[in-house]
């Protein structure tokens, strides 16, 4: 947790808003030709040379979306950018710029915000996006983060949620459920620490799933893979609120049904073993866990030979007529209606 008692920590009141912005963004220099003017003027100036621009915004609130008891601020800065870039890639577009705004209470010293912006800068460098603006202000309690991501694509390459058609194949990238289980492990260790502060958790057996929670990656590579394979998805969405919720979003927007096969859902071995430890059903974790930031998309059946055998992609089902509804086909061949049980920020604790 962050304390403001250390004499070596700099109180934000010494900086002033513009001084703080200048200090935190001094190393965030434009790296793309499309960024004409970045931070430092009343507004950024971008030139995307006739391509379509896509925009996505997310708001992250301390105590709702993240817990600083175990979330390092550098990881938080990184993740704040990543969750927005994921939405851009889900449009089959390429992310180009982001803006980052934060509100913090007086318990955060300058050094804490430097850590946060170090994570922002790392994400920007790795994903080759420019940070072109944002804002800072005070908060009466806790930390709030708002990130807006921009991307570009040729109109014919853009992919929406409403293009899935009956007989299309349902495909996911990566594996599912890891981020939710990482959250479970971190919360368990937090409670143990409360009882015994001398206890040092051994997270090595859970390193994969903990990283999936604290430092997820956006699937920019999938956009590149699909382009090289000459496959354009008919519909696409990112998996932030759980597989079942995202499938139902896609089906509703496209006016279709679907059949999802339980035995096809990709699970990492660590997910399976940790589910056994926590006495959780691995299928339910994959369906409802959320925060995996993988991509869910549909493709025409004739494109299947192009993706067959690709280790990054798994066919998990197919699209059906709307009248058939959306179902999970269990391992024993039972047909179970899919329900949206993903994460809901407005749900009561």
C-alpha cells in the first residue's frame, strides 16, 4: 500500500498541475509519423492519411477495477493502456495513439505517479503507440484512470460485432480463465497477509496466471497473423468480461445463435490445476472469469484451412440460426443455454 510518510517522497502540491504533467510526460516523445503534435499544446494533431479512425475509452477505479494492495503501480500503468489497445485490435485495426488521464488523492506522492507512468511508457514503446495527451486532477479518495485509445484501418479491413453468419466458425485466441484465477490467488494471499504480515507468499507455481491478471497483453499479433493468412473475420470482439458474455454480445449484434463446445475451450494446465485447488469448475471460470483480453471472432468455413493448426487460434464452435439460440455443448453432449455471468462493475459486492 502507498504511504505518504516517507521524507524522501515528493508531495504533489509542490508540482502544480502543469508542472506535474510536464514532469510525468517528459519522456513520452512521438514515434509515429501520424502524430503531428503530441503533448504540449491545447490538443493533439493527428494525420491518418485517409484511413478510418477508431476510438475506445475505458475508466478504471481503485477498489472496483484494481487493488493497490497487490497491484504494482508500474503494472497498473501498463495494464491501463493494454485494456484499451485490446478494443482497437478487436476492430481488426492498428492502435496508434492513447491519452491518459488520472485523478489521485493526497496519499500518492510524485514517485508513485512516476512508477505508473513508467508502465504507461513501457506499453507505448512495446505496442508502438504515442501518448498524445491526458489530464491530471485531484481525487477525494483513491485513484481513477481514464485512457482513450485511437487506431486506424482501411475501411474494408474493419471488423464489427454484427457480421457473424450461420455456419461461420467461432474462434478464440490464446487460452482462457487465467486472469480470473490469478485474481483469486492474489486475493487469497492478501487475506493471509492480513492475518500474518510476516508470511511471504510463494507465487512461483502461479506465475502464469498472476501475470495474466497483473500484466495482460493485448493481441496485436492476432491482427498481424490474420492479415498474413489472408483471413478477415466476419465479426470480432475482445474477451474482457468472460467468454459467455462476449459470445452473447456478438450473437445479439449479428442476429444469430451459436453452439460452443465445452471440450474445445482452450485452458492452460495451470488453470486446470488451480481450479482443482480452489474447487472451481474450469469451464465456468473460462465462461465467466473475464480480463483475459483474448480475441473472439468468427470466420467463414472456407477460411478454416488457413488457420488450421495455428497454435494461437482454436475453433471452439460455430454460428447457428438465431431461432436455435446460444448454447454450450457439454462434454457429455448435453445442450445448455449460454447465460451472461461475466464480471459486472455495478453488481453488489
